[in-house]
C-alpha cells in the first residue's frame, strides 16, 4: 500500500494546486495554457494508473496488474509527448531544436506503444515471474533512458532561451528548465528502483514548481494588468478626471452607505460648459476639446477636495462630502465668482447648480441630482442673459 499511497497523495496535491488551470475556460485563447492543461491531465491519468498498479500488485492480481501496467506506460509516454508540446509552445520558438524536441516526444510515444504491443507476445518491456513478481525488461530501461535525454534536452533548451530574456520571463523559463532537470533525476531513480514511485514524485515536484513560480506569477501579472485597465476605464482620457463608469460605481457606493445608515449628508454639484457647440462649429473640435479641458481645470481648482466626474461631452458632476459639504455654499459662491471673471475676460464659462441630500424627502440620489440639474439650467439662463 506504500506505493499506492504515494501516487494518491501526488494526485490529490496536483489537483488541488492546479484546480483553476484544470477547469476548462471556453473563452480561453492561450494555446500554452491549454497544452499545459493537457499535460496535467495526462499526469493525472498516470497517477491513477500508478495508484491502481500499487494496490493490485500488492494483492498479486496478475491480469488486472498486467493491463494496468500497459496503461501505466502508455500514460507515461503521452505525458512525455505533451510535455515537449507544452515547452516548445511556451517558448514560442520554431527552430530546428524545437522540432527535434517535438520529434523526440513522438519517438518516445511511438517506441513505447510498439514495444508494449510486442510485449503482449514476448516480454521485452516487462513481465511477471513466480509469485506474480514484477520483472522489468530491457525495453523499459531504454524508454526511461530516452525520456531522461528528452527531459534533459528540453531543460537545456529552455535554460538557453532564458539567457536571452529578462525579468519574470527569465525566472519562468528557468523554472521550467529546472523542472525538467527534476524529472530527469527522478526518472533515473525510477530506472534503478522499479518498485518505488519515483516517477510520480518527479511529476508532482515538477508541476508544483511550474504552478508556484510560473502560472501563479502570470495570474498575479494578469491581475495587475486588469487593475491597470480598470484604472484607465475609470479615468476620462480627455480631461483626466474620473469617468462616467467611475461615477456610476460611486453612486452605487453612495446609495449603499445611505441605506446602511452610515451616510446622511452629501451634496451634488452639476456643471455644464456654455458655448461648446459654437466653439466646435467655428474653431473645430480640437479647440472644443481644449475648451472642455479649461472648464475642467476651473472646476477642479474650486472643488479640489471632492471627486469630479465627466459624465457627458460637456457635463461634469462633483460629489461633496465631509469638509467640502460643510463649506459648500462658500465653494459654490467662489466658483460662480471665478466663472463671472472668466466670462468678463472672454474665457470659458461653466454653469453650475447644487443640491443636498434631504433624508426626509429624497428616495434616491436621482432626486438630489434632478434638483441640482434644474438649478444648473437656471444658472445657465442667467449667464446667457447677462
């Protein structure tokens, strides 16, 4: 049972640490990850056959053990083939040595299948003696020797490619290279000790190394890239203030805090840039964009401690909490004074309207926004009539 227990532990650990990779993602486009998943499945099949072999051999069940030994060596050959496919795909190289490694994987697979077929008639790969004792044949040693050469070859090749890379990529290449060396070492031990589960231990160590130092890093890197993309989506590209997506998320947070009772005071200031259509029609959209940026700078200068969102072409919103909420009347008055000075000097003009949340009458943020928006249009009419 010792032999079977090692295979069982290897199977459980491999499935647990690679669970996310083993799950099929229909949207996945990474050929490398698919090929690594295929390799993992072949290793899992090998573990299962190894577990069954250990149990049935202890029980001395000759025919089931013989059949499982055939499956054991076939799954081993498949795993070697899929390993070479994974490595060459991961490195994304198409040179002669890459083709040589792929050819070597097919050679191991073809040789083992042919040898196992012959073994049905003549025990060149393995056999069973008196008392159903397992007897390794010469072909077994040959296939293990070829596998050692293949794993060692992929390791040298990967480490050589790593020399030309930098950063995480170099670290990942080295990990895959050293995992191949680990497999070479344990295959050598398996050659000398046929009744010990060294091959399974080697597969376990190799896949753990790749998971810990390659795919775990790549998952973290993907998370960082998603975070960067999210930040970009939350930032308006023209003005640099927060985007409409960030605005909608902030509204959800705002209303959630109101419902939870942790927020009862906030204000909303709605802004609209006057005269943008005229600028676009007479001076062009580049000047119109600069006009919007100037308006945004004016808003941010006055409401520098509150989040400012661009929610439309010429529409902005500032949400006031804390100190800015307490000083809202002074802030709005200061802003309106600045706008009138800008208008007198022929600069950008921005209409504004403010409203505050009223716990007794407002059902949602939308009620506050509507009042602020109405005041903004009143202010716009006033500025046009001056």
